[in-house]
C-alpha cells in the first residue's frame, strides 16, 4: 500500500450517487442487469399466463406456452437469487471502499486532524455512516428499475385496453398526493421521536461521565430515574407515529382497492363486449399490481435522503486537506544527529505558541526543554519528526530540511516516547517493535531492559508474547513500554515528552542511567518538569512565552535566575498543552 | 447471572411484556381476521365477476365487484380500529427495553472503578430502536401478510378445493425447508454482526493511536490491521447472502409451482367440469396476487427481520443488570469519624505490582491530610480504598473503629464525600445540582457554601440559583463545574471529605480558597494533591513513591525525601541527608555538569 498521498484526487471526494456506484462498478452493473432481467420476466409473465389460460379455455394444446411459462418462472427465480447476491456484493464493496478511503485520509490528516475529530465520532462515520451510504446504491438501482417496470405495466394495461390505462392514471394521481401528504407527516413525527430518544441517550452519556461521583454518593437509583424522565414524552411521540401509520394504512389501502375495482369493472365491460379475453382479464389484474408497484418506492425516497446525509458525513472528513506535504528525498546522509530549529513559528487557534524559535541541539547531546505549562514544549518536540509542521521557519537534521525527506524515512530517524503512549499491535513484542518490525528479539529485550520494563514483562503469563488485551498496564508500566518502543525504534534522535512522569524516584533514576549508558551518541530532547531531570541533561533550553529565553546548563541557570527556579515550583504531572 | 440467563434475558423481557398484554394481542388477532376479509374474497369475487361478465350479465358483474369494494371498506375500518392496540403492545416493550438498558449500563458503570464505555451508549440506543422497528414491521406488515395468506388459502379452498390442496402441500414443503434453513442463517447473521463490531473496535484502537502510529512510521500497518477486519466482514456478509439466496428457491416451490401445476391440470379440470373458467382464473388470481407475494414477504421478513430481532435481543440482554447483591454492610455508623488504616495492601490483579503495600495511617477527626506523588502512582486508588469503594487484598480501613466494609451503605455514603476530578453537573437548575446531597438545605446555607468555595461570581453571572445548567442549559467552564461539585459536598452532611484532584481546573488562588473553606468546615479533609502547594497547607503529608511511603509534615519530608524536595521545586547540589532508598547519590553523580 502506498504511503498516504499528499493531496487527495478529485475522485476521492466524489461521493455523489455516481461516485458511490463507481466504487464498485462491476457489482453495481450486475445488480442493474439482474434487476432488469427480473423486471423483464415480470412484465412478460402476465401476458404469457393470459395466453396459457386462453389456450386452455379454447381447448388448444397449451404445452408450449406452459413450458414457456415455467421457463420464465425459473428464470425469474434465478434472476432474483443472483440479483440478491450482486446487491450484497455491491453494498459490501462500496462500504469497504469508503472505509479504506476514510481510514487512509484520517491518517493523512495526521496529528493536526486529531484536534478537530474525536475518535468515537470517526468510528461512527466509519461503521454506521459507511454502511448506510453503501446500501443506498442497490436501493437506488432497484428503485429505478421498479419505476421503469411500473411504467411497463402501465403500457401493457394500455395495450390490453386504452380505457384501462386511462382509469389507472386518473385513479393514481390522488393516491400519490395522499401518500406524499402522509409521508411528510411520518418524517416530521419520526424526527421528533428520534430527537427525544437522543435526549435520553445524551442524559445517559452525561451520567456515565459522572459515574464516579454517582458511585461515591450512592445515588444510582435516583440517577436512573433522572435519565428515564423523558420516557413518557418519547412514548407520546411514538404513539404519534402510530397515528400517522394508521392513517396511511387504511386510507391508502382503500384508495388502492378503489382503483383496482374500477379497473376490473372497466375490464369486465371489455369482457362483456368481447374486446377482452378471460386470459386478458387475468393479465389486467396482474399488470395492475405491477403498475401500482411504484408506490412502494416512496419509502425508498426517504431511505435515499437518509443515506445521502450519511454519505455527506463521510465527505466532510474527506474534504479536509492534509497539511503535511511529503518530501521526496529517500535517504538522510549519514550524520551524527544534530537537530536545528531556525526561526520556527507555530500558531494554533489564532494564538502564537512558538515565535521565531532558534535552537540548535548538538549531535549526541542530551538537551532538556523546560518551561511553564502551555509554553509550547510539546509543540516544539512534535516538529522534529514532522508530526506537526511549522507555519514559518525550518527544522533541520544534519543540515537537511526535514520537509525535504520522505516522511517514512524521516520518522525512522526520530523516535518518540510520550507521557501517555498508546500501544499498538497484538502482543507486547509487536507493540515494542511496532516502528521496526524487523527488529531482532535481542534488540527488543535490550530496549525493554533499558526502559526498566523487564521485571513486569517477566511476570506476564506469556512474557513478551502476551496479547496486549490480556494485560492491563498501570500508568508507570505503560510509560516504560512506550519508552522501550522508542529505544527499539532506533534512529539518531530520541524525543522524550514527559516520558517518565509516572515513574517513582528509584525507577526514574535507573531509566536515566540506562539511557545515558545505553544510548551514547543518540541526540536526546527531553521535556522535563522536574529539576533533577533538567540537572541530568547536558544543556537546558528554557522556553518562555514562545521564545527560547536561555540555553545553558541547569547549574548555571539555577544559580543565576530566580525565574528559572520558579518554573520548577510548578504543578507536577499537569499537562495543559494540546498535542 | 449464569451465561444461559444472560443470553435469555432479552427474550425473557420481550415475552414477559407480551404476556402482560394478552388482551391487546387478542384484540389485534380478532381485528386482523376482519381486516383480511378482502383477501379472502378477492379470488372468489374475481371468479364470480368474470363468470358474470362472460355471460354478458354486466350488472351482476358490477354488483359482485361492488361487494369487493364493500369488503375493502370493512377491512379499512378494521385496520383503523386495530392500530391503537398495536401501539399499546409495541411502545411499552420499547419502554421496558430502554429502562432495562439504562439500568444495566448505570449499575455496571457505578459498580466498577474503571472508566465506563460511553461509545457503547450509541450502540445501545441503536439496538433498542432496532427492536422497536422490528416489532413494528412484524406486527404491522408480517401480521397483515400472514392473515392475508391464510385468508387467501381459505378462499382458494372454498373456490377450488383441489387447487388449495396442492397449493397447501407445496407451501408446507416450502415452509419446512425454510425452517431447516433458518438455524444456519442465524449463525451466519450473528457472525456478520460480530465482524462489524470487530471493525468498530479495531477502528477505535487505530484512531486512538494515530499519533503513535505516525511517530513509528507505521501508518500502513495500523491501516492494514483495520483493513483485515473490513475484509473479514465483507466475506461474512457475502456468505450470509449466499445462504439467503436459497430463499428464492423456497418461494418458487411454495408460491410459483402451484400456479404451474394448476395451469397444467386446467384442461383436464375444465373438461371434467370440476372448475368453471371463472374459477380457474380466480384460483390463478389467488395464487399470483395473494399467495405468492404473501409467502415471499413472510419468508423475506422472517429471514431478515426475524433473525435481526433474535440476534439483537441476545446482544441487548447481555447488558442487563444483575440483580442487586445483598448489602455488604449492615452495621450502623458510629458517631466518631476518625480513619485508621492497618497494613493496607491492594493490587489490581493477581500478578500485578501492589499499588499500596502494608500501609499504616491514622487520620483523626478534623485532620487535614495531603497525598502527593508522581502521576499514575495510585493516589486515586488510595482515595477509593479510603472511601470504601474498593476492597483491599489485605489489611483494613476502620471508620470510627468499625471496618468500613461492614458499615451500612447509606450511612457510609452520607458520611463520606468524595469529589473526583471530573465534576458531575447534570441538566437541571443550579439549586438542584447544589442540593443533590442535601435536599433540605436552606437558602442561607446555599449562599454560604457558594461564597465559601468561590462559586458566587459564577452564580451572579448566571443570574441566581434557578439558572439552568448542564446539557441544554448555560455553559459552565471546567473550573466552575468543579466549584459546583465542591459547593455540593460542602453543604452535604459528609464528615470526611476526599478531594481527588478536585481543584485541578481552578487557578492556584481558587484552589487555596476552596481547600481553606473545607479545612474550616467541621470535619476531616483528605486532599489528593494536584499542585504541590496543597501539601504545604496540610497538617500531614503522605508521599507515595512506588514501594516506599513517607509520612510527615512538610519540613520533615523536605529533610528526608529527595523526591518530595524535587516535587516542591527544590534542588541541592550537595548535602542531602542520607535516606534509606538507594539512588539519590547516584543522581548527583550522573548529573552531567
């Protein structure tokens, strides 16, 4: 699979009906073909049945006609069966295509895109919205074929006797108007119903988010009552829908029977006048049913409108442009790993987070990045691996601009350890080698040892091969695993974003020692909130109000600047920055 | 509940509700019989009318057709009368399911200490709605079709008994084949549903880990993981479709074969005088206009909607609440509220590292304790243990000398007030939110509490205690929500107040004011510190540092614990007092200066 493209083609964003059909052209065409075949047979059947009846009644041998009739019936069965298969094939293929596109696009949008979308909302778009949009494609095809079939039925009626056609048309117009009126009422009542249902769902979500308070207050019963308070209103809305459905049922059925009786009466006159044979009388009754078939498509129209809304929700995300443009340089020339930021500015939500920052990290050095919460430390760190792009300025690794490099190649060289890592992969081993699947077992174990994670991995039922789902980890264990993953990742630069905040003193000291001993030569950018962490570094970069206020050793700064000391009298473990 | 009970809970609820509405169901059946009158008569009428028209007796033919119209009107009236009874059955079933689902979710969420799954709420409401819709379709459409079917069969047997016999036999064969097909369909249907849920789960994992996947240059891997689940779902959906396609064959056997048989036998029937022309046409009408579409509808509906219902009922039933366990404690609380902890040990799993190990602690009445330590080390767990919301593996927590596990639940909840970091402000007035734990609080007490914790500016901004807040009401900042939660507990009769980082969204001054208010208030205060400044204000500080635990005043800890000094922002080049924990000297030696 190619890496996420820099800009989506127009085809990706075309989710009109035609665009959806183009996602599974062969299956959609097959659905249409089988539907047409079944419709064609349906249109022929009444005529052939009529012919057979007439032959029987006039004592002519009906053998051939009956054979034809049986043949038609069998073909219709086959057409319906294969049509059903084609329909499901089309739906599944369209849904799968939509899902792939959405997935790849969200990854292409990257970290900046996370700001706009909550994971849960994206999952709904991927599952529910994609399925509903996809199932509209065959529904549309079938709807069109049904309408054409109805037209065919009307023509056939006309062919039997023009009076039948005329009666049908005069009768059908009020039926359509009535149906339209009633359907509008159904949709508005249903909208109200769904809104009330949404209120209850909203209250439940609310209560769940406060579950700890409810638990501590012992008020579960009371809260259940509060969530269910709108239930009587919901029931009232529900009954309202039933009222309209009731009207639809008896009124529409009566009108349809009226049309039928009228048409049969006209046909009866035809039989009495010798214009229409008994067989044709039967055929008229059957064609009438076909011609009335288009009235069922009113439901389909509502369904299509709903599916349209669903497709639009997916389109919303696909229309966003990713900001990261891929460079093309395939390799970073060998180098010691010097990281430079030149006049880098970043603006988030109209606020200046970084303001023309100049910072040079010498190769192989461990540099601590300190500053009060919200000063942009994490933002600066994200620039190194192009998880974020600066609005102005450039970031260089060994004098090569990072945006000139192929992103995958760049990220091989920059490893990240986060304060709240998310582990991906099936087993612990896969999680640790996620960035480098080709890593040998010894390298993975060495990384785990450096990150002080061997003790608790050893205690897991299958050790490194334990599935992640079977092993809930504490905050400190999770951080150590994230650290091990970063160590195993390799590369010239290691960024630690508050990656030891959940560790106790002893473990943190061990980790610090192990990193210094085990990763000599790797440049390290360490975001720190504690004085001891800053003290261990070679240099400290002090970030204040979006600018580097000083770059010196911790010792020097501590002795000379009271403002510097004030930075560390800050909140431990607080992270107000938006990543 | 046992596995079988869980599996059956959904069906049990549905059947129970239906049983409770027997009268309505009987009425529905009776009206349905009347409603299907037109279907019963249709073939007969067509037969009779055609015969009359063939005999050129137009008037009689029209008269017969008029009878059909009349029967249609009767049917319409019957439908009109029946609908309220349908509503009477379906709506309460939906209500019962929503109640069960809400209870189940809430009880499950409040019984376990882990974060609840709010994404599941969307799924649940979809499923309950699905149950209602399916019942709606089954009761409206399938019922109508079923009665139409039976009526047509009756009509056919009146018109042409032989045809009815043949048709009936073939229909019975078709239904038998369908019954054999159903279990296989159900299995595949459930597999397809589970595959869809797997896609949702993997997509959730992938979207939650985008930052990490990109940092590891492994986006392709993450996408492929979800892609595999998508392909699995496609395969299972198509397998289901293949099994479903057999339905067409079954409909052919039961619906269309009889017509062929009739037409093949027609010459002989007519010759022998068993049937008139009209009767042949009438029988053909029954078969093609009524029976075949009805059979197709029933098989279609049961095969899809019916299976949907079965699978959804099963899934919903899994979320219903277990019956309430018997109350753990029954001892009424003492008047004293000092807290004593002996040898407290707690770990989340059998092999896991203990969060607290052999902890001894005494907090006298009116004391003020702060708990500090690195994030994620277990401070909230300790708060839960002290509040009796978690049971330790070893050791005990005594409230006024009584084991906290044995105190009566209602007394315990009244005496202990725990405020978590996520403040709970529900949709309602400010007054309702504030008097949540103290329904009889007076206006004066409310104002006093608001002023004490610093909520008064927010109240002035919103316009008084009767302002609507929460979902659908005025917007409150995170800090203001925390102030509401603080004021709520302030007014309550709680004697031991535990603030679990409950001031994290307030600025340092607001935090100091709130803590001071609780300190002044009669009772014990336990603060899980968010800012280290909370520790300075406390009488006693408990420092959690992995395996070691330090207890002392601010000055004592500054002298004895490197971590505490570090957390306070203190750092010495030399001269740290020796401690029992290894490492501090190592830290100094490895500092690269």
